[in-house]
């Protein structure tokens, strides 16, 4: 069951996870029983949860990796923050989304994973800064992030296996 948060009409909650549309970007969060260190390690295993072709290092500040999901998505991410057990931030330095009129829409945006200790486990807060409702790819991209972050990454964290791409 999904409910609206009375204090924030843009916030939906469903069990222990929530999805929000904010001024900053698309956000979603959930809590798992695993430790912050286990959540951090799973995020860095990008190939195990972000289905597509991932090339390059994802585990070092300054490293760059590309993501391809032919023919519709290409992006190049630079790892700009890595705080073990606390935070991962990628800056999108190049992008080409073939299904929208401005294919470089992701370029300059940031993908942020905040890891917060919580009672009995860890809360993961994901935000794609710049992916806001007024950008063309918002609907398709937020749906994809919902699958990858709330589905595949959640599964990797809790079971050790990511989920295959439904597209």
C-alpha cells in the first residue's frame, strides 16, 4: 500500500521504502538489515545491479566508468566522493539518451548514495540530482532508477544477487 506523507504531498511511502520528487532531483530510500559497510560494498559492485555494459573503475575517487544500455543510453560517470560506509557520489560528465530531444540531459547531474546507520540496519538514500520532473527523461529515468535502486540494488544488498534488467 502506498500512502502520501501529510507533511510532504510529493512523498510516497510504502512499507520501509519511500520515493519522493524533490526540487533537487529524483530521490528514493529504504532501510535494510545489513551494515553500512555491506551497503557501501554493494553500491560499488555496479556491474551486479545496474544492468548494462559497465566499463571502468567504480571504486576510486577520480576514476571514470561508462554505462551503456544500447541503443537508448550512454553515460560517463566520474567518482567524485567515496566515504566508506557513508556516501558515494558520481558526476555524469557525458551522456547520450537516444529517446529524448536533448540527449545530453544527464550531463552535469550527480548520482548520490547516502548511507545512514539506522535501528537494526542501514538506510540507503538515493538521489539523482538534476533529474527533476521538468526534464524530458524524468518519467522513464525515474522508473528505471526505481527498478535499479529499489529492486536490483536492494536485492544485491539483501540476497547477494542483483535482478536482471526487465527492458
